[in-house]
């Protein structure tokens, strides 16, 4: 039994991240072990959640992992905790395009049997707030909206009008937050600025968010609501899975085209892979301010598959970790650090030599750019015969992908789900051996498979396809 709340809103920009992070920090400050979660593929918000709780921020993505893994992944992350706070994505009922409720906050709340707290931006309304809340509370009877937190309230008079209106709705007001510049978090072209880039300021912002929540919210009522959630009929996710069927159209854990993931499977810790000398293969994982996009389960899976995972910072470290036999470079903001990444010539050379040796290299989005010949004219690692540049166009959305070529991640024909999120372009968009064939929003091939290198714009969540980690570590050994 894990007490839990889902923090949702009618739309983006209402203040979900501020409220969710503030609640996490406030409850943690009261001595509770708080498990932080985020609906959807977002990498940045979980960084603030981790800062607030001292635990890894984890994602719950029903599109990429399948609905059947939402409760197990939640229980895995929340193991040993007193309370879990789940921040939603976009508006409460917004999900994957043309997929109904799939991957929406509402769907995840139902899968978790969790009460929802609706954060409403009340800055430009008074009595109309009751109609809005009534509509959201009655739209889907299976979604339990247990209360409302009113955000950006201007004055005591404004608060009185809002409370009076909501008194007729039957949905209790659990908090009222005034406008407070101190809690704001700066944004840029892909969302909030990550914690790793503004550590001191982020600590101050999270502390301010906790203070605001403590001052404006009924913490006892929120905790009581969280504790009203029933037990879940699921077991914690176990890492590598035995006998997982490949569902038509869904991730490997799924049994249907909408990622239903119905079947129950017994977890296993997976093979303990070793190299020819009996040692655990070292997998270097890029980190630091330039490469902040990663899912906690990736390193857990690599470790379970037998790897020794070592993090390094391409902005600072001039060499790969000793004994590196495989390299994982996730997403982030290399465009913000192009000059510094380029200036670290010893590391660029080491990455190029590792790739030329045929060692496994998995690169997603920012990692793809780092492996290119150049980024906005600045030299990168030169592993790929391609050049990248910033673009005015935002590429964003879920992707249904099929592996075009055999690679260190998957054999040709493997179907996976992922997402793209970038304002850059790489030319050419695919190598002689492409990584993925995509079906939506348009049919195209993209990415590069070259020796042991798999480089692509598509982010994937390996919890939905744990055999990816096992295959990668096997190649490392």
C-alpha cells in the first residue's frame, strides 16, 4: 500500500510542476519518504523532483512502456516510501495524438487508482472556475478528482469569490497559492532549464515552492486524500523480464496495439554478463550539464544485465572511464555547450577511437549530435558522416518505430515505441544503414547504424523493452 496523489491541471502552464515539486519538498521536509513520478516522456521535471525528494525522478509513460507496466514501475520506484506524488502531463485528459486516452494523466491515474488534485490557474476567472472544475470532475466517472488547488490567486477578495463558487461544485479546495516570482523556473526552447545547469538557483526555487505550498495548502487534508488510495493488484517491476511476448503494435511487454501490456510476467534479475577475462564490462554513460536526459531504469537494467555503469561528464573529463567497453550518450542540450564540447579534443578523440573499434555505442538525440561531424559548424566527434544545426522548427511527438538494421540494441524488424523532442536537424537524416523506420507522423527512415554505433533522434524507454539492455551488455562483453 502506497499513499499517492496525481497532480493534474486543465492545461499546460497552470502550475503543475510548481505545485507537485513544492508538495514533494514540503512532505519530505516533514520527514516522509516521498517517491517522485512524472507522467509522460519528460526528462526535465524529474530532475526537480529528485532535488525535492532526494530520490530518482521516474517517468510513467503508458505509450512507450505499455499500460500493463504503469503500476509495476510505480511500485518499483515507490518501494519503501511513505507517499508518492505523480505530476501529470499537459491537460488531465490529453494523451498521445489520435490514440484516445492513451498516455494521458487521466489514464495513468486510473491505472494507479490514485486520487487527482486539479491545479487551476485562477488568474483570469472567478465564478467560472466552478464550471471548469465541474466539467473536469464529471467527464470521466473513473477519474476521482479529490480536490482543487487554486494557483495565481491575486487577492483575498479574489480567493473569497473562488471559494464561494467552488462551494457548490462538491470538490473541496485543498490549497490557494498567490502569485510568487520566487518559485518560477526559467524556460527555453525545450522547456525548463535542467537542474544540472542551475544547481544553486534550483535549490532556492524548490525551497521557495515548498514554502509556498506549506503556507497555502491543507497538508493534512492532502495527506489524508493520498492515504485513501486503495491497494494496487500488481507486483513491483523487476528489471529484466522472462518470457515477455512481443505484442502486435505495442512494446514487447504489450499484448495489443495500444500498449495494453495485459499479461503478468515473473521478473528476473537477468543474465550476469562478463567479458572474456571474467570481468563485468564497463559501460560509460554520459552525464553532466550537456547530457541530462535519461531514465533511471536504463542504468538499473544495464547493471542487472551485468555491466558496471560509470558516469562521466563530456564537458570536464578528458578520457572515458578506465576499461570502457560500451558507451551510452543520451539526450540533453549539446547546442548550449557546443564550444565546450568541441574544446575537449582528447575526449572527442577517445569517443571516435572507441566507435572505430566496433565497441557498442548507443546515442539518442543529443548523443546523435555529439557523434556528428559538426554542430552549427563546431567540430564534434566525427563518428558519423553528418552535420547538425539548430532549427526554428520543433520536432515533438511519440513515434512507432521499427528497427531497419541489425544493431547492438535490437535485431532488424524489432518494433519499439519512443518519442522525438528537438529543435535541431542533422543532414543527412539517415545513414546507409538506418536505425529506425517511422510510421508517424510521416513514413521515413532516420538514424545511423554503423559498426557498433546506434545513433538516432528517437528516445526510447528500455523498461518497456528490457532485452535492449541485455543485448547491449552482451555486445559489450
